[in-house]
């Protein structure tokens, strides 16, 4: 079977200027749920959070289901879902300081949102954060039943830097929440500059493997491990085999196992080392810490040895961005940002959400 590529959302619909931060999960009943932000920058500025549901492995989707909406004083962002034992949990942020949560059994009907902000801010941690962002992508449920929500925390408020990466966790379906150990620049790895957005998978021995975005001059993915995703982070390293232009990346562990005991792990990111960006920044040619066209060559890879090595990969989109992946019935479904704003051709302003449906056999080496 060939790879199927199509657009789920298109900024040309005039409802929103941009669509951002997509994620995807497979619910407890096997239903796929994709979710994302719609952003309108025209006056009056507003944002909405949406999801769509698929019962045929992402080949078709329901109409938009609105989860939340906000205006100029209540920016909504960083929507993220995780499949619990019997329910789908959805969390999102407001103004990088509030945490909200709601649940659904089927991805179509959702309960009343619950404000978890006070619970989170009252959590004990040795990292003096004052703003945060969940995700992007999806959370995971460990074999123990604990739920992990990859999150970045900052001591810099609206500046978002300096930052550290940790998992928000819950052992009781969000009745209470905690914050695991924070990965940050420390003496033994002081080179690790502003670790932030991450994705996680659980290995067979209960170790959680994370891949983390960062601001290091080396444009390579950072990887690390933690016992249960809440203990100290170890084996912290950059991966020269996985170039990355400072962008969110996604991981997912497959239920199948064609390799060793840690199973097959999917990884998707923009495969671009952003060569020459340092000189561009010096010349004032970059409006961010990366080139305007840095988020490109969205590539899907597979590891058969617990993330130690990844395949050369399959190119999904020339113009990419944030992405997320799920697997269902022999197919891999990837949702991603694409279609940069044609007025600016800047990769941080994607007008479209794309979907790729990849037969598992197409990804094998």
C-alpha cells in the first residue's frame, strides 16, 4: 500500500490564520483522536482548541469538535491528550500559567473542564518555575498505571527561558498531580541549554526514554532516561544521527516487537541541521533562534533496539513543523504542521495540518 497524504485543516478556510501544535492518540476503545489549536491573529484575536475522531485508522475524520475557546486575555495553547485505562484525558494551558483538564470515553463527548492550576502550583519541586507548557504531542500511561504529561518549566516567565524539562504525573486520574525531577543545565551537563519540549516512551524495565528540544548550538536531538519518568535524568546526550532545527519531535512505542525486548520505537522530526544558522543570526537574518525555513524535511524513523539506533527514515513532508504519531492495525498515522504562511514563508506560522497514513511495512529497513 502507498503512503496516504492529505490536509486535515487549511488556513485558506479563513476561520483561522494558523493551525498549531497537533497531537494524536489511540483511545482505550481503539478510536483515534487528533487535536490541535486554531489561532486567529486578526482583530479581535482568538484561539480555539479542537479535536476530530477517526474509526478507520485516520483515513477519514469527524467534523471539528470544539473543546475550548478564548480571546485576547485568555490565550489557549499546548493541548495534549493521553489514553487512560477507560478514559481519554485532555489537558491544556491558559497564558502559560493555568492547567485545565477534561475527560471523554470516546473522544466525541467531553465532560466539564476542571481547573488543576492550584494543584500544580502547590506541588513541591526544587525548580523555582513561574510558567510552564505541556507537550506538545501526547502523554503516556505506564504499566504501573501512572500517567505522564511531558512538560517544560521556566523561571523566566513570559520569556520562557531559562527552562527545564519534566513530567507532570498522576497516579489517581488527575485527582492529584506531581512534578518529576527537572532536567536542566547542571554541573555535570552544563552544556545542555534550556531543555524544554519533550516526548517520552516507556521501556520494558520501567525506564522512561525522553527526547527533548533544547537551545544548544549543536542542532541535534537530546535524549535521556529516567526511572519511571519521575526520577533523576541520566544518560543525557546529543544524537548526531538525528539532526534537529530546534523544534518539537515525537516518539511512540509500538505494541509489536521485531527487535529486542524494548520493542520498536517510532520517531518523527524535521531532519535538518540548519547549517549556517549561527552566521545568519550574527547578520540579523533570523527573527528567531533558527532559520526562517528551518522546519523542513519531516521524517519518520523506526528503532528496533529501544532507541539506540534509528533507520534512515521516510520523508513525509518537505515543509514540516510540530508532529505527533500513533499506530493502529498495521498503519502509522502522523499529524503535523505544514503549509507555511505564504506572505512570510516563515516556518513558525503554519497554515495547515497534514496527515500521513503509513503502512508499517513501508517503514521497514
